């Protein structure tokens, strides 16, 4: 009995998935902060801060579900820049074990094309994809979708269209769901490197019978994928529950779980820093010397003025004046310049062995050098933090420089372009008190050509203000004279002051770059339901169709299944009102009652391969009762070569006045052969080696049981057979020729003469001649030979047919 609450119970498997997220969150910590050295190929930039997951350019993965169906997948980014990425994916499934519903072997596959891009505000990554998936029964679907991802959330939606083959078994047809919609939502937990998601899919069919509900499938899914810091590995667990309804099958629900593993590589690495810094040498300009200033003499007192300013009349406004002139507008252009770049690589204390972080840093440096190129040579300078002995420090710095040089050689750089040297502890770049460990370094210096932006002026034509206007000026009243002032004392002189010199400092500044979540979102494609789910429905058309026949009085053999579906077997036939019916093979013989004419009917029942039964009605119209004439059989003649069977269509020249169908009912026995009825024809096989004329009779019958008999004459033409050659034996004395009548024991089946046509195999110890009689062969042994010798000749008849025979000759020893 189906339990209606089975699906909610199976959703209990979703809880462990989300609980596992909490467990991972308590045990995993965020990636450590890093501080890498300046990268010369990146204009002195270095990675620093939190190290986060962004994903590689290539991903491969394997997974297996609870039904032991495995999947393998591969994804690769084929085009990428700072604001977009295009990738292609492929997958295939393999059933590892027969489980009744699924057979071992290939279980489908698919391809997918993805494109992600960043909007202008750089706060959302847009995503689109198209996919084609196919199962092992050539049923398929295409899916397209769109989604978005922000820093805290990603979502997507998709639609699908089923296609491919329909599989019909009896009265049931299986096909892919015609349409589907779905979506998912999720987030990436950066602190634990965990991606979680939840999804919902709904698929439905449009082709179903009148008595069925619309077939559909609802799928609820959830999943978690855990990444491991600074490694290319991740594991995932996805669970899903589904419910089927409608169609031919009963309502059903079930769940599935799939465990997966993925490996990523390629690009700039799966993990990158949260920010990029640049260390630059900045000049702080000094101050120039001041020459001083002489004393300013005192200002004497002044008397007031009794006469003020006269009144000013009002003035009208003046409008502004514009002219169209060529003006220079600031802009930018790219120019090529030569730059000197530096970079550093650090070592452990008292060690010249490259650390893993130093190798990763060198890998980034080499990729940048290859991208931008370099001029001349690359200078590699080793340094130490001071081990006490200057000679030892010098050698340690040289070994460090050589270690970097050797690593670059393994990466394919020309050794002649790599100049290594050591400076010991004599060139510290960092403070020896707090940051002396940073002096355990190797500096890389090279020159490259880069394109940089340069400010330029562009010429544009604009309306330019050439004369400013002014508003109207109101009238001004007259003003009174000025008052007297008391004067000012002497201002003392200022002595000259010396200037300060310029100085240089190293300044570290943060370089603006895309956030980690954008890089990660460009690599995170939309998931969709790859499985081509199918549904079953009963065929719309009935398996059997009603029949109608017309016949004259007498019986009729009716092929009622001729217009019905294939794979049916007659199991029952009803009783008509005015006749009788019987099943003969997979046909029905109807015999109307004596003297009946008019319309009669009966039913029949057929069964398909699944045991389902179907019933239809047969309507028989019996014409007005009249005498049905017997068929007319005409004698036949045929010919065949000796020992060769022949098929004779004896009814081809026979007729029936009522146009009834004719059937070969019986055949007589010939004197010199055997006969058989095959597909309403007669197959005659003559006796072995018989030739001449043979005879037999056959009988035909029509639908009403009337019969007719005719004769068949078969002429068997003789075929010439090869002669029958018998082996011969003879003996002769030492070095004595002998004549052997080899044809004496040969014969021709047709009674003709047999002669010797040729020698097919010569004797080893003598020679032979065919005598003029044509029936004898002369054998002459070699001188000194005694013993047994052999040769082969060909016997022939008058028709040129041949047969071989072997002659054995015994040559006696010399006495």
C-alpha cells in the first residue's frame, strides 16, 4: 500500500546536509593572511591580506549515487578576462551494477556552455548557460538558464524542452518530459570555504490519455561542497527528493543522494589574496633657501580729505559674448616606455633552499615576465640578514642567488640571460631591528617595455566665452571725504634662512583590484538537473479497431488483426446471431447459417504482450443467397535441372468465378521426387540423379469450401556428371618401362567413353607419356631407381568433365 507521507519522511536526509555545514564551520578557519614580495612583471605589485578561494581554470570530478550510478565531468574556461569568463563542460554517466531498473553500462551524457560577466557597477555577476543532455535510450532535453551572484548570495533559473525517441511497449509509450522549469539559491561561506545551495525543479508532460492526469515530477534538492584551504581538492554531497504523479504510473516518490569529489587546476591558482599592494620609492622634496627681506620704512601720518567722491549714475547690464573656437581638451593615449622592475624572494634562516611560498611567488613572476617580455638580462642578487661571519654571509647570499637562477632555468629561461651575484649582508633594504628577517631575500631586476597611459591634449570646437557680461549697476550716491590716519612704524628686516635637502622613502599603497567574490563568481557556473527524466502514458489509439467485411454465402477466413496494433494474439471470439465462428491461427473463420443473407456481427478479444486485453466488433454482410461456383484449376508445367528443387506457383493461372481467395489445400505424390506446400505454393524436389518427366496433382479450395484439381508436369533436365576415376597399381622390373591401361577401371555415369586428358602430378622417380590410344600411360623409371613411385592423371568424358586418379608403380630391385 502506498504511504502518502513517504516524501516528507525522506526529506529527513536534508537535515544532515545542513548540519554538516555547522560542523565544518566550527572546525575550519579562514585562510591565513599573506605578504608576498613585489612582482617586477606586475609593476612592483604584491599580493597581501586574506587568502581566499576563487577556483581554477580547469575542473575534473567524479561522483556516485545511492543506485551505484557513477558520473565523470570536466569543465574548462576557454576565454577569460577581468570582467567575464566563458567555459565549456562535459559529463557522462556509467551504471556500475545491474539493479533491475537500471542495466550496467553507459547511462547518458551531456555538454554545456557557460558565460559569466560583471555589470558596470561591479556589484553583480550575471550568468547564462545552454546545455544538451541525453540518456542511454536516446531521449534528450535542452536547457537554457540565467542567474546572478552577489557577494552574499547566488540564484538562478532555467527552462528545459524534452526531445528524442519515444519508446513504445505494447500499449504504453515512454518519453522525456516535454517541459521543465527550475531554480536554485545558495551562498558561499568564505570563512569556512563552504558552498551551500537548495533547488527546486518541476517537469511535466503534454501527451497523455483521456483517463490519465497530467504527468509531472517535482524535485527538491540541497547540497554542500567543502573546499580545503590552499589545495585543489573539494568534496560534495547532494541529496534530492522527488514525487511523480499522473501518466500511466501510479503516484510515486523517492529520494537519492550523490557523493562527489573535484580537483581544480590552471589559471592564477585556486586561492588568491584579498588585496594587492605596490611598494614604491617616493621622493619627498626639500625646501629652498630663503634670501631674507630688508626693513620696511615707517609710514607718516596723513591728514583727512574734506572732498569725497561724486555721485555715479546707473549703468545698463552688458550680456556675455560667445564665439566658436578650437580648444584643447585633456585626454589620454597609450605610449610605450621602458621600465626597471624589481622583486624579492625570501628564504628561511641560514638556508639557500627555496620555500614552497618562494616557488609560488617565482611562478607568478615567470608568468608575468613571459607575458610582458624583458630587455637584456635578468639580474639576480642574493642577500642575508647577517650570520656573523662576513665570508659565510657572502657565500650564503651567492647560494641563494644561484638557487633562484637554477629554478628559472628549469622554467625554460636562457641561462645566458640570468646574471647571479651575492652581496652578503652589506645591502639591507629593511630595518635590521624589527624587520631584519626580510633581508633574507633575493632581488630580481630586469627591464621591460610596457604601455602606459599618458596625458595628452585633444582639439575640440566649442562655444567659448570671449567677453563676460555684467548685470546693471545702480546709481551710487556721493561719498564724503576720508578721515586722517596716524601712520605706521618701521617693519624690521628678516634674515635669510637655509633650505632643506630632498629625501627618499619606500611607500606601500593598496592597488585597487576586483574583490575575491567576483573572481570566484566568474568561475562558479549555474547548476541544472542533468538527468533526462521520463514519463509513461497509455497510447491514445485503441489497440484493436472494429472491422467490416462482405462475403457471398459460404465460409470466410477473416484477418481481423490486419488493421490492429502489432504484437496481438486472438484469445476469444463471440458467437454471431446468424452463423458460427472459430479461431484458426490468428484469424477467424465465419460460416453463415444456411440460407442466411444480410448483416451479422460478432466480437473478438485480443491480448498484447503485457497481458492487457482489447475487444472489437466485426460486422459481416452476407450477400443475397446464390450458388457459389467452384474454382477452376489449370494444369501447370515446369522444368528444373537435375538434383535442383523448384517452387511452382500453381494457383497463378487458376481462377474463381466469384473472385474468392484460393488456397492450395492438398498435393499428390510424384513418382520420382517429393513435394511440399510452402506459402501457398508447391516446392518440388527431384530424386537424386533423376532426369526425365515427373507428374503429380494438387487441389485448391475457395472461401466456401469448393475445390478443384489439376495436374503438374515437371521436366527434370539431365546434367552431365564428371567421370568416376579409380586409382591404379602396377609393377615393373628394374630399369624397365611399363604400359598401364589406366582407363580400364574408369567409367562415365552417362555411359560414354573415358580417356586420359593430362598428367596432373608427375612421378618423383621416373617419367610418363600418354599413348596415342588415349587410354594408356607409359611409365619409365629413372636409371638406378627401385622402390615405389606415384603419379596422378585426369580422366575426362566426352563433355570435357574431368576427375583425378592416382597410379602407384612398384619398381623391383636389380637381380
